[in-house]
C-alpha cells in the first residue's frame, strides 16, 4: 500500500476530517442568524489568503479544512439568516441539507441505474411526484440538472428536435446548419438565461420575434404574432423582478392549436402550481410542452437542483441521446437519458427528501408563506416611504426611493449595512431595488429588522446637508 493510500485509509477509519467539517458546519448553521448577511470589507480582504501557488507536496488535511472553515466562512453570503432578499436565492431546508450530506458521503454517480440504483429510483420518484404536484400530463418525464438555465436549455433542445421533426427534419442526423428555419417567440421580459440557452442551441438574437409586455412584465397577448408548427414560444411563471405570470390560460391553448411548442420558464414560479391560492395565475400552465423549475429557489433545497419537465418524453430523450458500447442501460430509469450530462452527483436525493418531508400541504404552506411575507414587506416598505412598483402576486417586490440616483445610493447603503441584503435592477426604464422573499427562514420579525434598516438608509440619504 502506498503512503498516500495509508493516509487516506486512516482518515476514513478515524473520520477526523468529516468530524472536523461537521463541527464547523454545525456551528456555522447555528450562528447564521446573528451574523452579517454579507461579508464585511475586512472579511473580503481575507480572501487574499487563498492566493497561494499550487502546493508542491501533500498538505495537512486538518489545516486545510481549518483555513476553509475560518476564512471561507467569513466570505459566505448567509441566505438562511432571514434578511437576505437578493436575486431569487432560496436557502436550504435542514432536511435537504442533511440528505445532501448523506448523499455526499455516498458519492454516487447518478448517470445510470447500474452506477447508482438509489439515485435512479429517487429521481424516478421525484419525476412522478412533481408531475402530480403540478398536475402535468402523466407521461411527463424529468431530467435533473444544475439549475433552471440548463433546464430551459434542455426544454428548448427538446422543442428544437420536435418542431424540426414536424418539418421533416431530423436534427440528430441532419444537424442544424441546413435545417428549415424555426421561429422563436419571446416576451421582452424573458429571463436572460433563456436567451443564453437559445444562443448555445444556435438561435441568434436577431432571429427572435420579441413580443411587448405590459407594466407588470406579462406578455401582451394581442401582440403575439400568428403561430405555426415552426414556432417555439417561451412563457414565464414568475418574472425575475415583478414575479408576474404570463396569461397561460389565453396563450397556451391557442399556441397548442397552432402546433407551436410552449416552454414555461418557471424557475421559482412553477411552485405556485402547488398551492390553490395561485390557481388563477397558474390556470392552464399544465397544457404546455415543457417546464423548467428550480428546487433551490422556492422549495429551498440546497443549491444545484434544477429540473426539466417535458410532456414529450421522446423529444427530450432524442435531444439528449448518447450511446456507447460500454454504457450499460437498464430496464429501469437511466438518468443521463434526460440531461446533457453523464456523470454527476445524485442531486435528486435531497430533492426527494424535501418533497417527502414537506408533503403536498407543507409545500403549499411554504409557497403561501413566501407570498404573505412579500405582501407584508411591500406594505411595510410603503409605510417607510418607498414606492412599490409591482403588483405583489407572488414573492417579488420592486421598490423605488424616488430618483434613480437616490434609489441606487440607498440600495448601496442597505447592502453595506450587513443587516440585510438585496439587489438592484432596471425596471421599465427606472432604477429599482429588488426584493425576493425566497427563504423559509424569513419571518415577520426579520422583515421588521430589515425595514428599519431600509428606513434609516432612506432617512439618512434624505437628510438636509
Ligand atoms: C425566471 C428565471 N429563469 C431562470 C433563472 C435562472 O435560474 P438558475 O440560476 O437556477 O440557472 C432565474 C434565476 O433567478 C429566474 O428567475
């Protein structure tokens, strides 16, 4: 046995590294609530300690973990402290985190049934549960990917396969370059990840037929051009700023009648389909062809949990096809048939754990809670002197503090406070503060603490010199 192996086996037997990591992780999690939501300037300076040359020789595992725990932890962003409202970032439910830890120790390659029966089984259960939860067609299949960006790319790849096949073209054999033209229909408020996916798949931005949106960011139904079987139209369940949902009930049946492919980007908003409260917003959403969604947003799974759901199983598996004489497929589910990747971690395990733990009523309760907190945040922000620019239909709130300059400066002060963190954006030509209530850990009392910081920052900025 080599010296290297000896050391590794000893580490396995004594579990010193795992125990050290476990202790650090538990103390990190317990203290999250009291700690600054964002690293201080002083902490950011400490990142320089990682600027070393690649070591010539083996190091000391405990010292490496210690560096990571001490300096690394100071430079994390604490999504789970209840006062983080940036991007659309969820935070991990304890059950999801625990399941992910176990899965990390199992270190499974989720590519095939034969490489991990447990990963194959749990991903097939997640597929079935998600299909039921969102009321999707019973033949809907799911691929488990890193996030919605990749999930949408998969959905559009499936759409590209199917729409070209309607036009007598097999892209898997004949390729894209001489293929008949497809038409891509997007709302002007489509998330940039969809445009990135289209670019990767060979659709240039000049090819896109852009449709105007209303003041909430919803596609104007009357502005959609006539659709046909060469079309792929992408709709949104949840605009990244306003949280608005496109009018699925009017658009989807018409698009389907014209044989267009409908993809729904539901990164965080697809979860509205799990609660009766949002039945009007999600009406007819299930009639689309494909849907992308994240576990790591509204459901609060740990990160790296995106899902492509596709009602046309053969379009997705054709688009993702891969063969090799050594690739041993099975009668059961082989996960790699539904995604671009082959080897990957078994991300379905923590998704399964979160779904199993919350159940239908727990998921609905979580989704409703995020909405209620967004409504509460908007109300308190308005009382504090901010202007709320959107209808708070889901978990997103858009604020203005007056002019672009004051909004940007106040946003900077909020970000520097360490107490609360949110981002900015341009919304309908105006600088805004974006609030996304996406963490299970946000409570009314954390919102109150945040609003008091928002209020102080506004008052300080408006103070006469
Ligand atoms: C509507 C929408 N689509 C796509 C994405 C990208 O998702 P991900 O970061 O998981 O790739 C986001 C991210 O916030 C989003 O809000």
